[in-house]
């Protein structure tokens, strides 16, 4: 007969209701810990465990699953951001992943830009194969540091990027994978493949039709 040493339970109530004759059990608790419970007819003893050897180690972090994004996309984004950086306003570009074609797509969302923020309007997409995976905005000549405003906006499960110091030859980057307040920073080379990539000052000119400065938007609203 095979002796079952420890039985695992997600809930204490399930453990208490169980009639399984396991001398030792492990129960998960709301506090995130695992507790080992032994009992006989006389008493029940509950001990917090730091290590459960039957379980496998889980490493915290962010792990990329798709191929890296072409570095030329980032060059195009920088060219677009530099155009608006010269006007001292921010701008934004979204990167979609198409799981069917296994390719990335750059999208310039409709946006209202100003010196200190960019408001984007995400189109509802009818294609279930496409998912917005990276949202990047510029901090024009300012540092690439996530602001308190960015922290309150960046709540969805995706990668967020900032490009700053765009007036300098080497722009500054910062990327983070995030949802709610949980985040992990990523190096630009973890996301983009720069092999053979050249810098460019070209970007699709139709993108310009999707950007309005806040003063234009304000005037339009008040006509
Ligand atoms: Zn920002």
C-alpha cells in the first residue's frame, strides 16, 4: 500500500470537511502562506512552513514569450516622437501583436498632446487576433521617468514605455511590464532586436493626421 504523506488543500474549510485519512496536510491561507497541519483525536497543530519540498520553485519576474520586436519599429517611433519633441509636446504610439500572423504592428492612436501629457483614444478592434501589448509615449526633452500621472494611467496588463531626452543624440528609454501597481522594469534589448537596424527620421506621414495639440482640441470644442 502506498502511503500518502501530505495532502494539499486550498481552503481550511475544505480541509476541515475532508474525511481523507492523511496524517499530515498542507493548507493555503489568505495571508499567502502555507501551513502544515497534523492532528489526532486529541489535538490539532498548525505550523507555518517556509518550504514545502513537494512543490516546485516559482520565480517572480516577467518572461517574454513572443519574438523580439523589430528594432526598426523603435527607430520609426523615435523619429515620430522627435518631430513632436521639437514642438515641446508629448506623443504616443502603440504596438500590437497579431497572434495569427505572429507579427507586430505599429499603430498611431488618435491622440491629444500637450507639453505634459498625451491622451490616447484606443479604437475598438474587431480582430480578436490582435492585442495591444506595448504602449509608448514620449517625454520630449524631459527624462524618461514614469510620472505619478503615468503610474495612475498605466493599470492594464501590458508593457509601458517612455522615451525622453529626444533633443539629445541618444534618447533615454524606460520600459516596464505592469498591471495595477505590480511592475517589473525591462531593458530595451529585452524587447527589441537591434541587429542591422539603422536610425531614421522617417515615419508614416498619415500619423500626423491623428495628433491634435491640446490648444487645437480646446479651440475645436469651443467653436
Ligand atoms: Zn509620461
